[in-house]
């Protein structure tokens, strides 16, 4: 233990912060054992899918040009489909990010005159331009696809009465954002998503239900498709890429929905038959294999962050005892200095660009200046240790990731170190 503490001190963690953090960790053993059991279950699920679909060394070969008959691409999509309980899946490096995957799923399954309904309130900031809430070229609104929103109740529950009233003859697709985004609402459990899916389909069985599953994969033993969703969508530089995928996104679900997305991604008549893998198949397969373990490490980091900051009097969501349904941890500071110090601490703990000091800036797709900390091997990979938040009240930091538990632990300790150095935590609090 003395050797470990000495190493933390070399990295810039003061004795007071180090001792306080380890006292908090002493109370988390049972929670971490629970995460280990979840990780083991999901690891076996992935291995079973890989064995069923006869993953071989030939699957790692690269293809170029049109990418016809790409064994690795076709096998990987079957592995995703079986793991997530889908009829089919589209898993491609040509899908550039989570927002692109969501836009692709929406634009391929909606037609002019249709209406998109969000029964869980405001979507993530970057989707506002996709939908046309904020005007943008190529948005759904430009194609005469309307949008309707039902906010959650004050206690975080679904407003079933208003949802029923919102569904009409034009409603074609219901989008459910599982994670909180930049909101201070609870992340939705798969069970709760299932309740909402059943409710809307009882009203209108023809509805397509899409779940934005970013940050949610492998945080439970079941996924949204297991409870009736038609599509689930995510980014490979989050949970399912396991930190190895250098790019990519996925859409998994009903065969019709996935085929529609494939025709939009490539071309009508071509669909899934083309799309070269360009040498990323080994990373995609190995990343997916590692994903349950990497996600488990990130969940431990989120639990540790919640317990640490909650015990210091900060508002956290979820709290240190709640069950987890994604890897994101929100910590509210109430002042910009706290948000900035937290993110600078996460950056200082990074293996890449640790010497960089992040500052708020005007990012494309966001209304407010945003501060982002991510010293990652893959640019923007938020399954790696990262934190971000908009510079607006109540000044909440959103922390996620950590490819290994020790790195997630260091990141949280370093964030506290910077908050402490900013005089937002006192010596008496750490005693």
C-alpha cells in the first residue's frame, strides 16, 4: 500500500486526497463485486455469440473498394445481432459517430409527413440540428418530418397521459434516449424502457421504437431489444468498441429497420452488400470482446466518483447507492470554477495529452461553450477516461469511461485534487 501511495504522490495526488479516497473505497467492495458478476455474465454472452458465428482469423482480413463478400464485416454484424437480441445489425466504420448513427436511423426510417416523438424530453444537444429544433441544412424538418416532445414529470417518471395525447395519425417513430445527456434526469433502466415500449405500442402497434443506447451497452444483463424496442443505436468509440475501435457506429434491430438504414448509408439497391472494412476488423472484434470488461471498469469509476463527491456534499446523479444503467456520472458544482477544475483534473490524469489544460470553447452542435477533457488514444473516445459539461447553470460535470479500473480511480482522485487546489474542498472535509 505504501508503494502505491508513493506512486500516487509522484503523479500529483496529495496525501490528504489519497487517504480520503481510499477511505471511500473501503465501503464499495460489495458494489464492485456486483459489477464483477455483471461483467462475467456479459463476457460469456459475447463469447457465445462469437463462437456461434464461427469467428475465425479470416474475419480479420481487410477489404477495399466496394467491399463485396467481406467475411469479417458480415460475421461481426451477426455477432452484434446475436449479442443484442436483434434480427440484424449494421456495424460500420463508415458511421462516423453516435450522432451520425442516430441521424442515419431516423432519416432512413422516417418519410415526409411523418412525425417523430420523444416521450423522454429534450434530446442530446447534437440531435437538435438533426431534428431541426435548431435550424440546420439537411435536418428532418427540411424534409417535412415534424417533431413532438413530451417532457418527463418532475419526479423523472413518464407522463403517460401526455404521451397518449401526443400520439396521432402522423406519429411514425418514437425515440427514447436512455442516458441523461446534459440533463440532470435519471438514466432509464432497460426495464423502464420496456414499460414505455409496451405502452406506446398498445396505443399504436405500427410505431417504430428506437433507443439511443449510447453509454448503456453491457451495463445490465439485458438490452433494449430484449424488451420490445425495434432499434438500438450507438457509437463504437463508446462502450461496444472496448477502447480499440478507432471509429464506427452500429444500428441493431428489426431486419426492416436495419435494411432501411443500410440503403441510406450506401445506396438504394446496394445496402449492406458494399462497404469496405479497411483493416479495422480485428479492432472491432477484439474491442467488442473486451467491451464488457471495459464497461465494468467504467462503471466502477462512476460509482467511486458518486460516492466520493456525494460524501463531500456535492449533488451527484446517480447517487452512490443507486443501481447503474449507463457509465455516466454527473457531479454538480453550482459554479463554473468547479466544473472547470474537475475537467482539468481528468485531463491531468490522462496517458495522452496530460500536459494540456482544457478550457471552455464554442463547439459545433452545442448552444453553450463546452469544456471537454479527454486524453484518449482515439480522438473523442468517451469509453476512455473523459469528462465534459456545458458552461451553464448548474455547472454539472459529466464523467465517464476508463479503460481500466486503476486509471478510472486515478482520474477521479486527480479531479478531486484539482477541486481541492481550487479551494472548493477544505482540509477539514478531507479529514
